[in-house]
C-alpha cells in the first residue's frame, strides 16, 4: 500500500498528537508499506523534512497560546496536495483542521479513500481560552464543525479509546469507526523482579509521581489538593515530570504545601528523556493521572509498562481510565477527597501494590504499537477495497 499521512506538523514536541504520529509512521515503514508525510517544517532540524513540505501558518494574536501548547499550523497548498494524493492508495488525516478539510475534496475527485484518527477533543483547545473554557456551547459548535467538514466526509475513523467511540456515537458520525489504540512502543520493564527489603518500611519517603504536561487539562492541582486529605501526606514525596504553561503556578502551589507542613518533602519537578521517565516510573510507589480532557493517556500507559500502579481520573472527556484494571485505580475527576482515598489504600498495602504493578506491566503488552499498526493497516485495506 501507498499511504499518505497529512497533518499540520509532524515535528513539534510537547504534544501527544505529533509524537503518536511519528511513532505510527515509523512502524508503518517497518511493516514494509510505502508511507509519505505532508506536514509543516521541522524548525529544530530543517535537514529532516516531510515528503511534502507545507509552509507554516501564523495566527494573529493567539499564536503565543498555540505555541505554548507545543502546536504549529500549516498553510494549505492545492497543487502540492494534488501531487501527493495522486501518488497514494489511501489518504490518512491526523487532525480535523483546514489543511485536512482542503485535502478531502481533492482525494474524492481522484477516487482515493480517506481515513482519520481522532486525536483531540474540542475541549483540548477551548480549555486554554480563559472564560471560554466553561462554555459548553462553544465545544458543541466546534464538534459539529469537525463532524461536518471532516468526520462525515471520511470513510473510516480510528478511535483510540472506547470513550471516543461513545462520543462519536452521540454525534451520529457517518463514517465507520473502529477502536484502535495509538499503541505503545515495546519496552522492557526495568522494575526489579523481587520486592526490595525496604519497600514496606514505614520510614522511607513514598514517591507519588505525575508524568505529563503541566497544563490546565492535566489538572495537577487536584493531586496537590488531595494531599490535604491523605493520611500519608507527611511521608509523600511528590514528583512531577513535564513542562507546560502552568509550570509556575503548579510549582508555587506545591511549594506552599511543603511550607505549610502538609507534605513532608519538598515536591520535585523534572523534565526527563525517555530513559529518565522509565526510571522515575519504575521507582514510583504510585503514578497519579488527573487529566479531565484526554483521548488516550500514553504517558501513564508508559509508566504502567514499568510496573507503576496508577490512580486515574474518570470523566466524560477522558478515555484513560479504561486502562485501569479495577476500581481501586479510578477516582471521579476533580475530586481530591476520592483521590486521597485511593492513594491511601495503595500506600497502606505495599505488598499488594507491588504485585499489582507486575499485572499492570503485563497488561500493557495488549497495547503494543505493532498490534495497533496491524489494525490500522487493515482499516486502510478495507477503505481501499470499499472505494
């Protein structure tokens, strides 16, 4: 198959969409199929460029907000799109934005099937726009626009989680939808096979880790507030791995908890590479994930690969809780008291926590990216056959 991926920018860092797309492209190449990418420029390394290079589009006034989210838009190019789509057997869209909207009629005119991955909710965008973040009507307007201009005009949609599938059903999307995880890169669990002798000690600090961007939708403040209700707060060492627009605010709130004596250790903040994140997760007593808007939380899934026991927020626009093995690892979103109860349960049962960590590491084998790519390729084949 000859597969064309279209997205605004494959090379941005700090957002999961581009990262997931890069991984998928890499593993499709390894599967032996031809794949080309249409994307904006690689600002960090211009020598690495997409097969079809689009110019960057800069939005007046709101560009600083867009850049802070690790995002970048591109301008459409009809002639380049016609060339790229004519080459392909199937066109795959990674976003519901303008360049994808322009590509669909070209693909239809050339008789090429079109597929789409649902990577983000409208709330991922509106959460960053001050008072508008609470206006549900705006989110409905955006969703209906995406439905009209993208999702009702493609043949198949990849839904990374059941949560996404449920939302598309509520909007009566016309395209055929399939639940296919974006997938995890296979990784060896570096957590020791045997529980360390000091693991049950009542003297050592208990590491409660949050891996993810420091942004509004990731909701780190709920974890901070939960410390006021936790019986173990005096022994908890909070560790945050990530950067984002809320970095200063979260650091300030975390420091106040320590100064007031609510937590026994100064919270720590890191920005780590892949190996550093693996080590952090393997050494964690718990990994907490409070995101209120999230299609699929790959950061917490990667922590689970390393045997970290998760505590994950469950909400209307977050699909990540589906990866929990039971209710002890789920709490209602933005409920710090419930989160504290789950944290306290796991910290009070170290042997059970250790064994459950092994189960989580094994559970993540089900989300091997090679399985996801196989399912995605089968979706492409169906689209081609039906076209």
